[in-house]
């Protein structure tokens, strides 16, 4: 059997999975896991590329030990982040999108090109996370000497795959996250960059997911016997997660959960309309040329920061413990808008518990106290905000959903899934947890003809994965909570 390797690098950690087709089923397994997060270097929060490459090397060795010869590999990461290359080498580590400095020139950017103009050219309309366009604009002002002397802008997944022997060319899925990609012509939005006096000659050629971009270099992981082909999967992690979402017939509504939530509907074509702009919906490129019509919602980041604070204080912080404390708290208490400016981009600065208290005081709500109340506040807020965002997307796309497919880490959080079913009023089908890595593998299998298309891959997931369904409960109370969230947002 042909062994494919998925390298998944997220904001808080990474995994290495191996997958292959075994008759009419998928044989997939995790072989390596590592921690990840921003590091501070020279006054910047960055991705530690050297450390990530060491972890990837260890993961590939573990994969070969367990599965034997490796045929292909592909890297996918979060969107947005990039660095500049000169003469084939990175000039410095990429900014981590949570670095608060990268948003500091946004007002100037918007004076030059308004939100409507940017949306019409790129299909991207979310303003709660620092897109690549913001970061490029900031770096052109803060580090002009770096931008002037660079010869290529390289997205994060290509930074990693290039170090292993791949090219710097990105696929269209990662490009579509940048707010520098024209979602309708499927080319770089060079006219927008020119409006902002940003160099367009740094942008590399675009490729389709599934393209071969190299072979693992002999200098990388020298202890490895295999020299697998390097493929472009859909190198944006959400594109991979949606590729492995086991939609039922006719329904393609999804929530990808993790540090960020991405709620959306898979469509056949982008929606760059007045209705989409009004609800701040975005369009991103999918693994087979589909469009993810979506909204970003700040996800479990805020809870993770709270857990870290509780850990430092010696208070309960493990998930079982905090969910147990939450179970002792009455439902439907105070809510926060997780995308409020106070919580911008899950910022690395400030005390999240104090910020929650400040927000509740400013909005005339009771302040949650203690681990259980804060956990309930955060999870109920995430469920209500997701439901509100989904209702906006359904209206703008003129789509009625039959169910909500949930993938990612939130699949393990049963109390949250029950909240989500109640808040949306939809049956929730949860799984697989590791949809991102499985989607990465499916794109590789499709590229090497192990499956005919993603529809076949999704069918195999439905038949082999452990999926759990949750029916809506407490609809009246949840409808009131979603209405309260709408008031907070508006």
C-alpha cells in the first residue's frame, strides 16, 4: 500500500499522520505529536521555524519506523502568516498573527483602500484577525529595508516545505486567506496591492492543490531511507478540515473548531454580494475549486488563555476538571462577544479573566467568578456567537441547512456540542476530530489516484469514522441567548 504523510502545524501544536487506502476503508493513524506556539525573538512574536523543522524530522522518522516506505508528504498550516525570502532563503522567521503590532497600521491601510473595495477584490471580509494584507502593510512601514531587499513573499506552509526540498509556490487555498487573492479570477489581486504601494513582484506563482512541488531533499532527515514526493495539499488547514468533513447528501454546512472557529457553507462559487458584505462573510478557495463561504469566530483561544492562568495559579485547569466545575453552574448566564475589540485576535497581551470581567461590567451583565462560571460563560458565548454567525451566512447565501457538521478539537467537548445544537437549532454531527490531517491525506490520495475524488474520500470517512449526533435541546432558552448575542454584536 502507498503511504502518505500529513504534516499539520497549528497555532498550539502539530501532528504527523500517515494514511493509506485499504480496500474500501481508510487506514490512518497519528505517529507523532508536538507542542507549538509563538516565541519572542528580537521584540517580535514569531513562528520558530528551526524548532518546527526539528519536530517534522522526528515525525518523519517515526512514520517510517511504523509504516515503512513513505511515498508522498504534504504540509498544511494556519493561514495568514508568511515571511520574506532573498536568494532562496528566509530573511527572518514569520510573524505570528497574534503579535499585536501587526494590526497597528490597519487604520492607515483602510484610508487607502476601504473595506468594501477590499471585499470586492478579494472576497475576504473578516476584521477580527490580522490577514496577510495587514501584516504586509505593517512590515512595509515597520521594516522597509526587509521588504525592499526581499525577492519573494513565502507563505508559512511553503516556508516549511521549501526547507525540505519543495518550491515556494503556494496553492490557491492558502493564497485565498491572505486578503491579497482575487477569489473570482483566482489570481493575485495585484491592483489592490498597487493601491497600497505594496510590491507585487514578490508574489510567487500559484498552484492547484495536489501539485507535486519537489522531492524530500537528501539533507533533510538524513536518517530517513524514504525520499517521498512533496505535494501541495490544500495547504490552508481549514481547507483540509472541510475536505474531510463527511457531509450528508445535499448539506454542506460546517464548523471547524480549534483556536479559531470557522463556520460556513461549502458552495460551488463565491458570493461577493451586498448581502455577503453586510454580514462580513468571506470566501476562501477549496480543495477542488469549491468556495468556503464563511465567518471566523474567535474560538478556544480565549479558554486556553484562561486555562493557562488557572494553571499558573494552581487552580483546576484540565478539561475534565473545568467541565466538572461548569456543570455545577446554572446555564444561560452572562455572555461575551469573543470577537469584540477587547479580545482581538486572542491577543497575547493582558489578563483574559480580567478582560471578561471588564466586558461584562461594560455591558451591564453579572461578572462570572471562578473556574466554573468563566468556563460556562466562554462556551455558551462561543455557541451563541457561532449560531448567530451561521444564521447570517444562511441568509446571505440563501441556504437552509439540515444539519451542522463539526470537526476538529471541539468534537471531544460533549457539553459544548450540546450547547451548539441548542443554539443553532440543528442536529450536530461531530467528527472526525483530526479532520485537518485526514483532509490533507485525502488531497494526496486524490492526486495519486488512490481515490477518484473528495466525494469518494468523504464517503469512506462516513463509513469508517466514529461520528456522534446531538439533537437540539432547550430551544427557547437558546433562542433568547442568541438574541442577546446579536444585541452585544450590534
